[in-house]
C-alpha cells in the first residue's frame, strides 16, 4: 500500500482510539472516581449511581468499547484493503 | 458424602484433568513452547488469558478487600479490568503484528539495543517472581485449610502439578490447561455466589441481587434492621452504627483512588505474562477480539466480586453480633452453625478476644487485639469459653472512651483475615458441603493457572531473551547460536529452576508478600507500558530516549516503594500524598517525559527501524511468529 493510504489509515485509527478512550475515561475516572459523590445522589433500586459505576457499570462499558473497536477496525481495514 | 471426602474428590479430579491435558498437548518445538504454535482461537485464547490473569488474588483476596473497603474497592475492580481496553487498542494488535515471542524481543529489536533488551529481561523476571510468590501463598492457604495437609506438603504437590504441565507442555500445555482451570474457577465462584444471592436477596443473579432487598430482619447490635430494606442501605446503616464508615461512600480521597486505579490499569496493560498471551493468536484481528473475550471471561467473575463482598459483610454482622461463642462454635445455634469460626481460628486467621467477659462475640470497628498491628499472636491454652489464648498485651476490658462513643458502646472483639472471606463465605452462609468443596478446587485452579503462566514467562525470558539473544548471540550475524533443540532444552531447564525458586518462596515466604504486589503493578506501569506505547505510536523514539525513560521510571518507582514500604518512610513525606501502591502512575509520566525529551536531543532511529514501525501498524502480512 502507498504511503498516503497508510497515513490516512493510521490517522483514522488514532482518531477512533481517542474517541473511545474519552468514553473509557468518562465512565471509569469520571463516573466512578471524580464525580462519584455527585452521582451517588441519584439512586436506582438499591444502588447509588456513582457506586454502581465504580463496581459494575464501568466494567460493562469497557467490554462494549473493545468489541466496538474491533468491529470498526475490521471495517477500516476492508476500506483500505489491508485486512489479513 | 462427608465434606472432607468431597474436597479430596473435587481437587483430585481437577488435578487429574490438568495432567491429562498436559500429556495430550506436549510441546515439540520452541514455537509451541513459547507461543503455543501461534494458532490459538481467539475465544480459547481469551479464556486462557482470563485464567492466566485471575490469580489467587482475584479469586481469594479481592472480594475480601472490597468487603472491607466498600466503595473504594472500585479502584481494584476498575483498575484490573480497564487495562484490557488499553491492551486491545494500544498494544495487543501491534505486538501481534511484530510477530516475535516476548516483550524483551520487542524492546530489544525496536530500540536496536541489547542493553534495553537486558533491562527488559530483568524487569520481566523481577515482576514475575514477586507475583509467583503470592500465588504460592494462595496454594498454601487452600491446602492447609481444606486438605488438612501441611502447608509445605501442599506447596510440593502444587509445584509437582505445575512442573508436569508447564515443563512438558510449555505455552501449548499451559494454554489448554488454563482453559480447564478457567471453567473450574468460574464454576467454583459462581455457584456459591448464586446461592448467597438467593439467600441474602432472593435474586438469582448476584450482579442484580446486591441492589435488591433483604428478606430477613436482623439485629446489628444497636438497632433492628427490618426485612425489605435494600441490602446496601442495611449495610450503610449497620456499619455506621458500628463505627465503620459507610459502605457505599468513598473515603480514600479522589486523588489516591485516581492514582491507584491508573497504576493498576497501566500495570495490567504492561504485565509481561498478559501481553505474551496475545502473541498466540493467529491474526492481528484475532488479537483485538481476543482481548475482548478475555475481558468477557474476566468480567463474569469481576462483576460478581462486589456482590459477594456485600453479601459477606452483611452475613458477618448478622451471624456474629452478640452470639454466645461456646454455643455458636459447637453448632448449637439453629440456622447459624459456627464450626467455620472454630476451624479458621485453628488456622490462625480468626481471633476472638472476649474483652467485656460476657462470653458473647461483639463485632464493631476498632482493633480487638493490642500490638502487632491488631493481629492476634496465638499462644497455648484456651480461655473461659474455649477460645484460643493469645500473647498480645492484655487490653483493658473496656475500650477507650472514644471507641465506645463511636461504636455505640460496642467494643470490637474479633479479628478476621480478609483473605478468608471468599473461602469461608459458603460455610458462614451454611451452604451444602459440595459447594464448599468446589471452592477449594477453584482457589487452587486460580493460583496454579497464574503461577504456570508466570513461570513460563520467566523461563522464556531466560532461555530465549537472555541466553539466545544476548549471551549466546553470534556477534557477526546477530543471530542466536543455540540450536532449536538446545533452546527448547534450556527453556525447560529454566522452567524447572523457576519452579524450584517459586516453591522456595512459597515455603519460606518473605514476610512482605502482600506489599510486593504493589511492586509488580507499579514497575509494569512505569517500565513496559510507556516503552511499548512509544515504540508503536512515536516513530521518532530512539534507543537513547527509551533507555533513559525505562531507567528513570524504574529507579524512581523502585526507590519510592523501597523507601516507604520497607524502610519505614513516614506517610507525611509522601510525594503529593500518593501512597506507594499508586506511585507507578507518576513513574509512568516520568518515563514518558524523560524519554521524549532525551530523544529530541539525540539522533533519530535508523531507517530500518522506522520502516519496522510503519510495518507493525499495518495488519496485513502478520504471518506466524518467527525467530
């Protein structure tokens, strides 16, 4: 593959990673640590929301993020014709 | 069947299974020994990664930590799962495309330096051994409590089992054994968790159950908690009554939780025995998906842990508060058989000090024993109710006035080692014998699977990286002078030595096993994570920058932990108030900054290295790994 295509592919990859890492940061550090006290004011069932994010929610979001990344990268590699 | 026979049966069958798999999947080549031939299906690899990753610490200790810390335990839950997001996006696919066997391979080749390679090898060996020591302690605890054999005997048996499948099977044997161990482990954790969830909240799934309500009322010693109260609310109320801090509120302070979470996440992403698992998938795509599957299998356990932690905490208060010790441990209290209490007291992991002399157990915050960090030092003989005597300085029968006010006049009388929470939970809740028996098999599976993965990384580092690529390298061709056969033999010999050293550490545990875990994560975060990320994402990074970065991150983190953990450094002197467990985060930043600054002032890497970086960014052409 030529240099321009390789650079364009890499750029798209990086921007996808950055977008997903923002979500990663918000659910774990944001909801589970920094704003945990504020979110704890909201409850559902027996859970306080901040507590739930720190002990459950963040893990579920992590899972979704990895599979979304894997899926999007597959499409990206098809687009640039560099899939295996 | 009797409990003891059931335990022997379950543990025996699981061990036979591991050995059977080892014989079926012997490794014949170095490639099979190091990376299982590179053709492991992503789901299978994910499962093996899960078992590799979830150690005795995850299985045995983590629920205890969360139970003790409440909300702040989230740092461990998020830290030890969030790293997989980083692995999937920033490390695994590129390292897979790079296509060698080990992390020092990458560091040495990318930075065209055998010095960098040697530093990496030393880190790998140090990180992995500190980790192995912890696993061996886990094996020892399970054996001594459940199989009623001597702890040392237990470690010999454990070493023997690992020896068979790691030395014979290499990565191939370890991978398939880990799949079996994952199944044993997850079954052993989930079954009691479901039982507990049904019992404590009448909900099938623990993940949902711990947001539910309790179907029973109980006396926390201060007040009656009604049935129909939300479990977490009941915990908050009774813990406040007893002078503990609220279960669902954060106390450690945002800053320290932040630092600890980061060190654990980056440490996870930088641990060599985890990274190497992604060399075993057939494709780059497979490496990404495999990280996802690994997290699926880990999350099945990790989302249950906080639920089990809260069930355990409420059961402790409900079952222990104000019960008559002699009747309790003799099983005379209906629906609350206390034989477990006596058993763990015999193992020295529970202690009772009848400070007010009423013959009943009281549970509240504060230390039950004076001196020795509040741990009981058991002595000969028994007290008035039959409890074990201790040689701790005799505390006055009344606690300090301050303690009394804080705990609503309840003086704490018990010491419970947090490591027993998971193991004792089914007994505390009075679950059937076979449920208790599988916990023993599960704990062993967790410890052995991780120990094997670590031992393999150690032996590979010695035979492949140190012997093959540094010491026995032909200076002219730059290739290893070891033949395939000799390298395989040396890998097996190194595995044998590593097992013996690990066994020695298990039998003569250094007194600081718990603290050294901070080392493993801190050093991985401060050394491997930045050096690999820079190697992939920053083409301009050169050998000078990488070496300076690695050394500064390592030396800083290492000295900080040594000073504050082992040399009695004063808490007041913490850098920005950061505890040693979280200092790896600062080490990581330091590494990045030093590496980038130094690389700016030194020549760029040669063209072929820049081409190599371009190449690992593109998935196509990821053949199987080569020498």
